[in-house]
C-alpha cells in the first residue's frame, strides 16, 4: 500500500464519491475497497444515487490508514533495537 498523504480534515467536503476518495488517498479502487473492509467503513449512497463516504467516514478511514502506514515505515527489526 502506498503512503497515505496528510489531509486537512477541515477542507474535506461532507460527502466524497469513491473516485474522489481514491484521488484523496492516492490509491486504486481495489485498495480502497480492501481498506474499507478492514476498517469496517461502508460506502453510502447520496441523494442522487452516487456511492461514496461521508466526511466522518473519510476522516476515520484516513486516520486508521495514515497511522498504520507510519507505524510500518517507523518499525525497526529486533536487531536494530538496543533493548532487545
């Protein structure tokens, strides 16, 4: 999975379509689907029938993925740990 970019939550719209979320997170649709399944975030339908995520779900998913990505890049092997 690619590195998730920092996002200013105040600039996110109240409803983002699935392609907009893919662009926002710099990921493919399949990757987004997998991330949503893992994080138990379900797409919703807006009043004109488009599927997407509400702002709360975008923020929740971003927070999970952002910190998950940071933990993977910052993790060190046991050999690098002076306390091991």
